[in-house]
């Protein structure tokens, strides 16, 4: 079951630091490609199952694309974190507007607006909250690949 939550999960105190990664995305023209490449490399190095990586790369593509489109090509950042057997993907951008949690109608001819529906389908939770200078949109994914 997918849920929408309006805050990023809090990090618990660990004896060791959980795996995390940060990638500034200042070149909006190449941001999606850079984010996908970075995520694939980092998640593979962390030993994340390939099926989870495949879904995560799709989620990252959608979130970074939205950031690039809605911030007028302003800077964005990709954050990856593993905590409590889940992958947390967060994209921070400079637009303070919240995301819309609506899914386009199936009979809609609109080419845009389906990204969050894809994120909702692949993530076990996602949300958006304001941060200094903009917003952070995040998604949580189970580290165990889902079986059909």
C-alpha cells in the first residue's frame, strides 16, 4: 500500500552512519542523466538489488525532471540514504510550491503530470515539505524487490 507523508523520515541514531550520498544538480539540461548515472553507480556499490535500482532510477528520473521543470532550471540536489532497510530518495529544489498529489484522468490527453503517479506506484511512501529556499520531495522504497 502506498502512502503519502508530508515529512522526510527522521534518521535514527546509529553506531555507524547509514550509507548516504549527495549530488548537486546545477546543470538542468543534463540533471536527469547525471542523477540516473550517479544513482546507478552508488546504489550498485551499496549492494542494492538490481530490481530495486531499476525502480529507484525511474523514481529519481521523475523527481529530478519535476525539479528541473518547476524551478525554471534552478539548482537542485539529489540525496540518497539507506535507513531501516529502506532507500530514501530526496530531491531538493528552489521552488517553494508544494507538489500536487493528483493523478491525471486516464482519458486525459495531457502529456504531463504522470510523474507523481509513477512515483506513487513504485514507492512505499512519498511526500514533500518546505526547506530553506525551496522544497524537498522524497520517496521511500523497500530494499527487498517486490515479487509479482
